[in-house]
C-alpha cells in the first residue's frame, strides 16, 4: 500500500474504465487506488468521468469525479477547495490534461497555439500554484507534470505541442527549486509514443504506427500503464529524494 491514506487529484483522468483504452490519468488512477489512495478524477468529459469514478467505487475504492477546465483559475480553486473540504488534505497532484493539434508552423493559427499553451503550460502552472498551499498544510506533497519526449527534442509534426511540453519541463524544475525545502516535490514525466485516446486516431494508421515503432528501440509503442508506473513511483514516498527531475519513459527513443 504505497499510497496508503494519501489523497490524489488527477487531471485529464476521465478515460479510466477497465476494458476501454485508458489515458495516462486513468491508468494512474487505477494504480493509485490499488496502492491505497483516495482519488479525485477531473476532466471536461463529464459522462465518461462519472462512469469511471462509479466503476472505481463499485470495486470498493474511494473515488469521485469533478469537472475541471485546467485553463480556468476559478475552477481550480473550486476543485481544490472541495478536495480539502472532503478530505482535509491533498498529497498528490497529477497534472496530466492535454490536447494535440499537429501542423506545420505556417499553418498553425494563433487560436491553436493558444489552446496548446493554455491547456498544457498554463494548466500545469495553475494546478501547481493552487495545490501548493493545500499541500503545505499537510506537510508536503508530490506534483507530477506530464510533459513529453517532444518537450525534450523537437517534434517533426507538432511544433506548438513541443513548445508547450518544453515549457512544462522547465517550469517543473523552477518550481521544484522554490518548494524543495517545504517537502513539496515537483517532477515531470516524458512519455514516448504510447497508445491513448488522444493518440488513437493518428496511431491507428498502419503506416504511421510502423514508423513510430521503427523509431522506438524496444520495438513497440508504450501503454498508458507503462507511463502510470513511473507516475506511481514519483507519487510515492519511494521517490522522497527526487525533485526537479525528468522521468523519460519512451522505450529508448530519445537515447538515439
């Protein structure tokens, strides 16, 4: 029970139903409850999120769903206040909500650019800023931010996505330095090519899928649980001396 009695808030976590393709947030939620955590799933896909939370409760876990637009400062305050009212503490925040709009630089509109940066970089900033006072009350906590391998190297297809994920990586390090002495650890995870609801449409193209597999030394795409296992480590006390780090989970892709 590596997360016994800890309270975890996960964004982008509606896709958390067994038997269906899960996202990183959904897979992490299942690992978290298995290890004893109480979880609050958040997303903007309300019907899916409510079903996911109900399924977790049916298995005997402490789970609830709340709507959260990660770009909305007031919504963040409402959700964290509700978590504190219900549980009295917040130990783990998994900033995982994301979008992706591939395109060449010349074809990217300012609206697309803003949506990528707002959902990823602004969402992580707002979540981190809102969670810190709540975690301070409990004596510390762990914040895990979903970046990407494309936040470390350039994406040939998605420059706005790379810019947003790169911003998360460096923001994570800066915030980690500021709050290290308060026992609030802040780390980023950098998934490689993995099958999730967000990538399903693009990765289902046989030609594209084979190209991505060929770029991955381990010879397969990742799963949501591959990433969630790393998130679980960073959420647990096993990573008590880890902050400001980049956990790359990519089958060796960026080692080339």
